[in-house]
C-alpha cells in the first residue's frame, strides 16, 4: 500500500466554492446596479437618495460588501499561506487581515444604516 503524505490545510474545495459564490454575488449586484443606473440615471442628490435609501438596496450593498470581504479573506489567506513561510509572521499577518476585514464590515454596516437615519 502506498502511504500518501498529507500537507496543507485542506481548504481547497471550500475556498474554490467560496470564491465562486462570492464572485457571483458581487457580479449580480454590479449588474443590477448598472441596469438601475442605465434605466434611470440619477442627476441630483434627491435621485441618488431615492436610489440608495431603500432597505433592499442597503441589504444588497451590505451583502456585496460582505462577499467582497470574504473573497478578499480567502485570497489573502491563500497568498499568505503560499508565500510567507515564517509561521509567526504569517499568523500575525493573518490576524491583521482578519481584524481589518472585520473592522471594514462593521464600518460598512454603520455607514449603510446611518444613511437611513440621516435621510429621515
């Protein structure tokens, strides 16, 4: 019997699927936004406000941003695992990436839902 040597963290299929799903979510959002802007391009503040103030638009924008951050995490983790060989440095960089992406997620939610309060 041949004994195989197993290396790596075995994220392969999960990473591949996460990258594809998040990419699809981002493409769908961008296409919907582009169609909305082509159908009725906003020319002033009131039109932009009406486009962006809807609950579904905020939810879709937040979903887009979470997908973007998750997509970025998978890519950055893979880059760090492939090119940073010192374990301590890699762990430090991964923690910094995680913390910054979590910060951006909270900040995005704050911005999107603060708009609702500011526009009322």
